[in-house]
C-alpha cells in the first residue's frame, strides 16, 4: 500500500510518501519521499507556538511541501500514485489541524483517493516500528512512554493494534515544562534542546527540586509544581548557575518519568520498554531509561532521531497499522 501522509498538528508542516507492506504481524515501511517544513523562526520571537501564525504558515507550506514531495518521487523514478491519503486529525492545535485535514480532503477529491484520519499520538507510538530490524525484537505487552511538548502519557500495548492508557500528565506535559523553564532562564525557543545542552555543563545534584507524584501510586504525572519550583528558586537566587538549574531540573523530570515507566513495565509483565515523542530526543532521558530497562532484563527501544519529532512518516505507519478515523468524524481535540 502506498500512502501519502500529512501532519500539521502543531508547528511542523510534514508530508511523506511511504510504501507499507507485511501487515500488522510483520510491517515493512519504505520511505519514498519525506518533507518537514519547520516554523521555529516564526514562533521564536514569541517564545512559543502562536496558533494563528501556525495556521498561516501551514497554509503557505502545504502546497510547497507537496510539490517538493512530487519532485522527490520524480527524481527517485517513482509514480505519484497513492492508495490512501492519511492525515493527522488530533490531538493538536485546532487551527493547525484543520489546514492539514482540508488540504487532504481537497487532494483526495482531486486524485480520487480515499482519505483517512490518524491519531497523532498513535503516530508517535508506531514510530518505533519504522526501523524494521529493531521492531522485530519488540515483544508484547510493551510499555510506551510518550513524551512531547503537548503530551506525556504511559501506555501499555497488548498487541500491535491493542493498547490502553495507564496514566498521563495532570497539567503540563514534560516538553512544555522544559520550554517554560527555558523561557524563565532567558533561553531561546524551542527551549527543550537549550535546557538539555546547558544541563551537560551543570551539576544535576546542585539543587534539590521536587519529584512531583513520584510516589503517587498511579501512573499519572505532574510537572507544573516542578516548573514553579524552578521559578521560585531563580527568584530567590538570581545569581544561580543556569547550567546547574538546567541539570537539576532535567534530573528531577527524568527521575519521575523513568521511575514510573519502569514500575509500569514491571507491573504489566513486559520485556519491552519504548519511548517516543519529541522529548525522546533528550539523550539524558534515553540513556537513563535504557540503563534502567537493561538492568531489569528488558529491551529498550527508541525511534531514529529524525522520527522523534512531528513527521508524516509516522502518520503513514499509524494509518497502516490502525483502523484509522473517518475524517468526516474527525475531532481536532481527539485524545489518546
């Protein structure tokens, strides 16, 4: 099956063409074209994503990205023929989502190709199957830590097409907390990578920031209080070392994420621990989660770096591996 996929849930305009085969038992994904147009420069002056500007940029970028995808297909000697168009329908920023949905519908009508909606977070989960050789080693049940700028959740997958949510953030997503801490410290947007970079130079034990909900007994998260603790500390200690603040904050956040993920894995009898989402690019998180998983005799999996952030390749994979969501019933605020 050849799928043209579209992702516009936040501030990346992404389109891809992926040939999918093998079915849910042994999926194989061959990327024939892949374009991601970022909006970082547009949103950086505001310190975060502005929905109206994101919509404007998507409207500008979608036809350009599609034209570039067609050019990549032409250069590769591939036909611009598709069996399906897959598009993210939620969760995400509503103005941004609808640009992709409407573009997909118009294109589907023009090409005579069916259009199916995809859950953005399922896209992140299934990104772990894009590396075919690694994916063969994933055993079910598998625990998945999904961490991004807008979402933080723990999921257990009982099979390729059956999963259930164990817990989620009760306030800020961890990626959002990273960005807000960066803004407090005067670091440029997007803040997560900036905090991670400075944390390498700091002492992670310099400041005893709290570990919210670490011992709550459930699998939910909370990062608002941690973020507020950073704010109070920087106000009380205006000359505090920024690298130390970054390192101590990052360690507190990772301690909670890793501890709860490993407890979920142990309680659900899994041998596979997966991480995905934009914050999965954080090396400190991946290193610590991998170490803890391997110490417990479990296999650790993470997508290739290019597929951690928002992209359309994962949307194609999710469309192929899940039933999909009819776009006429699409809910832009769809939750996992």
